[in-house]
C-alpha cells in the first residue's frame, strides 16, 4: 500500500513538472499577460486597475481598491459563503457536544 502511495505522488509530481515546463518565462515582454490591449482592441482590466486605482478610490493600496471597489459584489459573495460555512461548522460542533452529555 505504501508503494502505491509513493507511485501516485511521483505520478502527480511528474504531471506538475510537465505542466510547469510549458509556462512562459517570467518577465517575457512578448507574453500576452503583459499586453495593454486585448485581442479585440480594448484595454485590459489589469492595466486599467493599475493606472486608475488611486484616481478612482483615493486609496493608496491597489489590492484594497480592486477587492473593495472594483470587485466588491464578488468579494461580498465570497465572504458570505465563508461565514456561512463557519456558522454551519459551529452549529454542527455545538450539536455534537449536546449529544455527548446526558
């Protein structure tokens, strides 16, 4: 059984190395990730965020501007899911304690 686990880990490591070998080099200026215009000719969102973050929100922290202003509805939805999962976990653990004590 231990040999099977080691083989699975080696197989997974091989897949990860194979996938990472196709990634572009860091700092490659020709990479599409660094483009300021998309294929359709519109401004890429990341470029807009970097250039206009302070002007739009008057907050010096760009991460706060992106999460709090530009993606606020999405971030709020993620927080609701996390808080709901935490509340459910607390309720399940609390319910389990009541059963243990007579």
